[in-house]
């Protein structure tokens, strides 16, 4: 069963792999826009990858104001 | 004209399939330049369709199929005008883009949108003119217009209502949320989901299959099952124009255009 910690780890691993950033450089409290250097279209791309990975639907309005990996993982966790 | 290379799009005929490729940076936003070249394309369709059986619309931009109307141009060009002229200019643009969309919708070919990435607003509306939508798994569909105090203006809602259930239309329209290709397929919007980067190949394979069928039968079948919702399309233009003239829309567009955030203002 997924916990917030395992979900956060999966989010960080997926983001690191897709945006080609060393996993060790990413922390749960990081602002993913800044750390990954992504824009709004790339953020949507990340959202789609996360939806596929976790087999969930995550409406983008739930991510308004969310910019750190931990909160993103919390939103995902609430849909698992 | 069987080949064309424009500033916003290009087309060519390959093995009986007309391939229309959008390539305007950053993500094929539809403004005047795209409209003019789309008008040129639909004018050329008349001669091309004699020797063709299918039309495939796709994007060369890695960001996606099309991010919708060019809101920056819309705002920039409407701002200096007095209200009456602003309305007249808007209505003229809408009439012209509707004429293009209606021609694509009714084209006597089997039309396929090969989608990837962002397919928002006017881009979604362009895809909805097609008979089939083939989407790669990373596609994302959205009608964000209510976030700006508007409704979709390029014929999207009447066409979506024609194609899928009203509850889904309300969900997409009233929440303004985006959905992925898997969800879009589950509600009947997308006919096939491809692997990432593979939508155009799947669309070409589908077009090759369609070539085996009698063309007149395919056209008759299409016209029988895909009526153009002219009444709703006319109403959509009127509603859009009424909404557009409100100060709240002006303010929302200004905020969007002036935003330099990684996540542009969208409430």
C-alpha cells in the first residue's frame, strides 16, 4: 500500500528521469518549476505522466498554487 | 495546389492522403496569420480532394497539437479600437474561422486529427471538426475559456455536444479542467490512443486502410452520421461576442497577456 513517503519518492524519481535531472538533486520541498526549470506546458506534461503512472485522474485546478513535490504527492495520494 | 509551405502550416498529398501540418511557434496558437493560411488550405481542398481519400491534421510543434486561439493577438489588436469596431473585428474573425471549421467538418474525405500534447481551446475545436481523433498517450484536452470569462468560440461546444454526452460536455466546459488521452478515449472522444510520438504513424496506417473503401460510400456515410450543428454554431458566435464585450473579460485577458509566471494566470 502506498504511503505519502513512497508516493513522494515515485514523483521525484519520475520527474528526475523525464526531465533528466539527477535524482539526488531533488528534494520533497523543492519548487518543481524552479528545480526542473519547467514552464506551464511542461508542468502539464508532468501531470499527464503522473496520471498515467499512478492510474489516477488529477484535475489541474487541484494543482493551482502547488509548486513543491511534497504537496503534489499529497494531492496524488488523496486520489489513490 | 498539392504542396504548400506557409508561415504557420504546410500541406502535401502523400499516397492519397492530404497531410496538413501546423508549425507555428510556440504551440500553433490560432491568430490572423494561421486563419489566412487555413483559408488558403480550405480553398485548395476543392482541387486536392478529387484525388484524395483522407485528410490528416497534425502538428510539428513538440509542445502539442495546438494551444488554442492567439489570446495575445486578440487582446493586442482589440485594445486600441472603439467598442463597436472591436466587436465588428471580433465577429469577422469568428465568422471566418467558423467558415474554415465548417468546411473541414463537411469535407468529402475521411478526416483524422493526429494529436499529441496540448490540445486546448481552439486546438481542441480544430480536432473536433475531424471524423476521427487519434491521440498519443501524452495528449491533453481542455476548454479553458470559462477561466477567462468566455466560452469556446470556434465551434467547440456544438461539435462536442454532437459527438459525446452532455454530462461530459458540462464537465469540460464548466470546470475548465484538462483531461488526458485515456480519459478522452473512455468518454468516446478519442478513437485510438497511440504510444508517445506515434499518433501520426497510426493516423497514416488508418488512412491507408480507408483507401480500400469506396469513396462515394464513405462520403455518404459521413454525411448521414455527422450533421453540422449550424443553429448552435450561430448561437455560439452571438454568445461569445456578448461575453467578450464585458470589462471582466478585458481584465482577465490583460492579466493573462501580461503574466510572466511559469504558470500563466488562469483562475
